[in-house]
């Protein structure tokens, strides 16, 4: 994709669409995105809420455990441009905002 603002990724668990991340800006190693929930979001939302709450409270052990639970869910970011899926990443979702790094 020539224009970085047009980048997007589908967050999937197998064939199930959890949501879509639309690139907005880059902050060092993190890609900041707009998050559009998909049909599978309701099932995944509690995992991301636990991670966010743990990081905000400063409970590093709980935050790492929550991030590991997100990773164990078998999620993948599939780029809209058809390039290879990203399976190793950190992802934060808060409402309609998301950020990830890989």
C-alpha cells in the first residue's frame, strides 16, 4: 500500500472476525489504530479488558498473565494487502482505539 493511512488488519481467531484495525499513526514501535469490532468481539472483549485493567493498576504479574491469555487465544492480524498474517504481537484495545506492535 502506498499510503500508510490506508493500512488495515483483520483481527481473526481462525475464520472468525474479531475486529478490524485501521492504521492512524505510528508511535515508536506501536501502530495506533481505529478499532471496528466484528462479530467475535463480545467473546474476546473480557480478555482485553483484563489486560488493560491490570496495566492501569500497575499489577505487572496480572498484566503479563492477561497478555499471555490473549496470545493463547490464537489470534492473528491479517493485513488487508494480502501479505502474511502476523501471529506474534502485543495488542491493546480500548473502546474504538487499538494499538499493536510486532
